[in-house]
C-alpha cells in the first residue's frame, strides 16, 4: 500500500511575466546610480528603459541593449 503522506513533486512557480527570457540577459551590473539625465551609470539605460525591461519582448530588449551600448560609446545622448 502506498504511503498517503508522501508528497508529490513540487512544480516551480511560474514567472510573474511570461515573456521573461534568458535569450536577452539584462545589462544590469548592479551599479544602479542615475546621472543628471536619469541614465544609469552601470548599464547606460535611461530610467524609462529600465522600467520597460520586464514587460519588453526579446526584440525590444535587443533595441534597448543596442541603444545603451551606443550611449556608453558616446554615440548618442538621451
């Protein structure tokens, strides 16, 4: 007879946002300080892009990363 107290395997919790994807990792490096133009000094994203990140799809995340890289290289301003 099977032990009725044995527990079933635990399923991992679903992520809060279903489009959170490891395909485009966050550029955050945990510096998290904003300059006078509200651009993070660690990842070079403006605060609006940081807020948008969790709900952005992979295509938009790639755009955000490309814009941050251009900003880091001094090619664009916010």
